[in-house]
């Protein structure tokens, strides 16, 4: 987005400078032309001009609408990541950045990404408001506690770029920074495969899912004390009272930490509260696991395959 942001910025700067210089020149010219030449001189009355007033209203209006339309288009592009973007999870904490790749790689104050690949960051904070800012990419977004924010970029040139927190977040705010390392695709794949890793983010979430005994209630058959999680992410969930909600990342996070905030229709408030029992990184792992649960693949007219019907409770087919 850097070129598009710079183009809009320089357009705004150019229009502002042009109007400022025009006003300055006219003020000086009018001061000279209409100055008092004698102590007793009385200026002649000057009538208004409809054409001039109309011009002065229409032209700024058109310029303002061009700025608004251009800025709104750019803003919408920046707020909607491409559907196939590589997703990386970011947790801000006084005073560091913790980043997790779907493949399981974890980084602190470092982010490695490949050239030419769309990258989506899903971010949250463990404590106060932070702000993820990479000046070279022209991206900046608040990182808030108790909710997720997203931002995306597509690196176009290999290199190392400064990462900052641009929201005052406490005593050591000034040292909360790091680097984004943009690598060639082959080099990135080698880096991704070379570090120590204990399985993917979804696999870590599955282990945690079992450790917390979530599978005892959330059976894939839908016959447990809690609703099935298979195919849940992105679906429409009907709640008690008749309301509906989209099962996005924020909904899943809230349902893990405070499950009684939105109770699914047909189920009771039986799930324990996990607020304070799991960290933000673990919540992201659980969400990654829930996202990986795909609905059973069935032939047309059939409810499901035999393999799916024999799958243990809480276990579902994972996406590659």
C-alpha cells in the first residue's frame, strides 16, 4: 500500500500548498492594490460576485469529494485482506511483540515473511493498548485488549524494516520495537522449516483442547453437552433469545473466555469460564484448531462418510 498511500499524501500536500500559496499571493496583492494612499481617503464600495462565490464553493467541494473518495477507497482496501493471505497472529505485551506462524514457528520482536505474499496479521493485547506500526509499509493499527484487530500487507522488496509500537503503553514504550525481515520465497521456506517447532498452531490447539477436556462436551456428532465445533468458524450461530451472530475470531475468543456472554440456542450455561486460565497465545491456538475443523465430506444425498461417523468425539478432519 505504500505507493498508494504516498500518492494520496502528496496529492493532499500539493493541494494544500497550492491553496496556501494562492491565498498568500492574493493577500499581498490586495494589500498593495487596495492600500490607503492618503490619510483622508475613503475606499469605494465593491459589490459581490455571484460567479466568484459559486466558484469558491464548487471547486473546494469537488476537491474535498475527490479527497474523500480516494481516501475511502484506499481505506477499504487496507481494511479487507485478500482471502488467501498468509495469517500470522500477533500478541502485544508490555513491552514486546510475540508472533506466531500457523506452521508453529514463534518469534519475539521479529517477523519473517516472504516477498510477494499477502500477509494478514490478527492482533490482540495482553494488557494495554499498543499499536503495530511499520513505517516502510505505511501500515499502522491499534492492538487492543479483549478483541482482535487485523491489518495486512504485501512486501515487495527483500530487506529488514523497523517495527514500532506507536501508542504510549508504559514506562518502556520507547524500546518496544523490532524488525520485519522480508525474504525471498525459497529462503523463507528454508527458514520456516529450519527452526525448532512442536507442530502447527492448530496441532498445539488440539493438544490444549484435549488437556482442557473440551472434547468431553464438544462432540463432533453434536450430541454432547456443548455444540459441535465442526465447521463452526464463519458460520451463523443462533443464540438464546433468537439473535444470530457470525462465528468469527472475536466470537470464538469471547466464547472461550466468557462462554456465558452468548449462549447457543438449545444449550445451557454449562461451560466453565476460562478467563485467567489460558493465555492469549493459547486462545489463538484454540481458535486455530477450531478453524481447522472441517465439516465431513459426504457424497451427494449421503449424510457423511463411514470414516467420519467413527471419528472420536471432539476430533474432526483437518484442513492441510
